[in-house]
C-alpha cells in the first residue's frame, strides 16, 4: 500500500534525521522496540546521487524493518533532485524529504539546507519539480527563519511549499542563526498548523514523554532527536504516552542489552572497522550519567573490534552488579 502521511495514526512520532547518528543500525534499533516510529535517513546529497556516488548510495541503504522510511535529500538544483529520484524509488523509500533546515556553515555557504529559507522561490520550485517527478509524497524539514523569526515571511514560505506540492512540513523551532542554542520555539508551528491543510510535525528539545505530551497541542506529530542518544528506548516511552493503547513490551531491555544489540547492528550494516568507529560516540552516550562512567569512557571510545566491545560491555555489567 502506498505510504501517505494522512493515513498514519496520529500523533506521529518521528526519529529526527541526524547526520553521523541515525544510520541504518540506529533506526533498526529504535524500530525493534517502537515499530511505529517513522524514521528519516541522514541527509544525503542529491548532487552526489546524481553523479552515482557510491558513498551516498550506501548512505541511504536500508533494511526492510525500517520501512516506512523517509529519505532526506539536500541540494539546490531541481534537475539534480530529479535525477536522484530513481535511487530513492528503487530502494522502496516511503517518501522524500527535502532538507531546508541544516545550519552547518559548509552547507549554508553552498546555498543548501536552511539557506533555501532565503530563496523561497527556489525552495518551492524544488518541491514542485520533485513532486512532479515522483509518486512518493514529498515533505520538507525546515526552521522558523534564517536570521530571525518573521511570522508573515515564515508562513508565506510554508504556504508556498504546500502549494508547490509538499505533503508534510516538519518545523524545528529555531532559526538558522541560533544553530542549536537557546530554546526551541514551538509557537510558529502551532500557528502554521492553523493555516495549512497538510500535517505539521513539531521539533526541538523534546526529552521526555511529558515534554512530548505538553508540546503536541494541535500538531500532527513530534520529532525527537538528540535526547535519544544513549537512550533509544525514549522513543518507546514517548510513543506509549502518546498512544496509551499501543502494545506494551513484555520486557524492556537494559542498557547492556541495548548497547550489545546496537554494536551487532552497526557491524552488520557497516562492517567491523567502520561499524566500530561509528559506535564509539554511541557507547560514550550510553554510559553518560552512570556512576562508573569516567572509568570506562576512555576504553569505550577506543574500541576497535566487535568482540572487544561486547566483552567490555559484559565487564561493565558484571561490575555494576557488585
Ligand atoms: C548531530 C546532528 C546531526 C543532524 N543532522 C541532520 C540531518 O541530517 N538532517 C536534518 O534535517 N536535521 C539534522 N539535524 C537536526 C535534527 O534533525 C533536529 O532538528 C534537531 O536536533 C532538533 O531536535 P532535538 O532537539 O530533538 O535534537 C541534526 C542534528 C544533530 C544534533
């Protein structure tokens, strides 16, 4: 059945796309315990896909358990997005998301990501051209402004994206200038919801089931990112709170089990060398706040092999029982 944002049970719970973190292993881990979470890929260059970059093709590779998966693309040339579409369609993605929110200097300097907020006609043209050339629903993830939040400008920008064919908009409640500082402002998303017909997802600073519940208001969904680092089960707890009648897990895995599963998935999807390199930051996040964190952090961020990492987790587990 064709994926449609309108057919999903609301509120939607989305795992934020996070470059360097939400790879296939992470998404599979989250979906193991919370299958109804909608996942986005890390942002991938439309230009690179057009030029058949193997790295970019690998980046959007996924397992069927991640479906419905939204592939996020960034770029600025409508024709390159169009040429990237077959790759996304061939991997059976559920939808295409256009990144209009990345604040990274390198990305903005090349007029990609959130720089598109400054060129609203081009932003709408990209959505229009992509929508015209695929049957997949096209969505946009954006911020509330570039330098500052201007209600009229922001709403016109989003209204034009809707007119151009966007089927959903995710709003991160910060400007580009803010980066990740300050507090996310969710009010622009609430007003946008009143204005647009398409579903709106809110994003920024959700770190508990309580904060998800208090921020949802009239929105169609919530997207959660950084707070899941080292705590992928947060998605389960948020989903259960937003959907109290959803299936309860009979047994929740502990930190040790989660970390070991994550290691195995990372190695399976990326091979031992790359998989373990990628795991280091996750392992440091898992251990954050533990009383014996300092003792093990240095060893965790230096692990090289799968066996070494699994043995270290077992050692930490054993010591935690003493
Ligand atoms: C390390 C990192 C990488 C990110 N990569 C992406 C990305 O590839 N695409 C995107 O749209 N947003 C990206 N973001 C932004 C997040 O999707 C999200 O909007 C932001 O972290 C705010 O949500 P949170 O407070 O729940 O983390 C990234 C954020 C972080 C911290």
